C-alpha cells in the first residue's frame, strides 16, 4: 500500500486504492508521483460497472511507483466541484496526472488495457490512440 504525505491532502486508503478529496486533487496534479484517477458519480450505472475493475487495477498496480485514486464528483454541499472545474462531461472519466500535466484515458475499460497504458505513461512513453 502506498502512503502519501502532503499537508493538504485528505485521503482515505482502501487497500491499494485511494479515495481523494476535492481539495487534494491539485496536489495529485502537481505531484512528482504519477497518479491514475477515476472521476465518478456514485449513482451512475457506468461508474458502478467500472468500480470492481478499478479496484482490481489498483491491486494489479500496487507496488508500482504510482497512486491509483478515485474522486467522487457528486458533492451536493459544494457550489462547484473539482469535476466541474476540470470541465468533465462524462463519467467515469479516467485521467493520468503527473507534474502538472493530465492525459485522459480513452481506451478499453479492462485491467489489462488500463494497466498497459498507465505503465507506458509512467515510463514517459507517448501513447497514440487507444490500446
């Protein structure tokens, strides 16, 4: 399990998967440690369908130099959410965040495909199109 130390991060770890607060997303974006983040709405059927695969992906990538996280975009207590600020239009959205850059994953929603794409991103390889 990865341990993140950052004063403003509010994280809850579920094994190898980290639940990120809205306040913490900017820390993940600028972190030198890469992060793969699933932005989700808890009531969405597509998000519910991806949830077990996302947990399996986190387990498969556990031990790699990477944070696998998720952020709940449904927060009725906020006037705006990080998901609105990032102009996300569909859920779930999967993004790779590293050193201030973001890349949106558009490939198949399987552990194998997402893992392969993520490892190429971590290695600095440019990924062209879907895998």
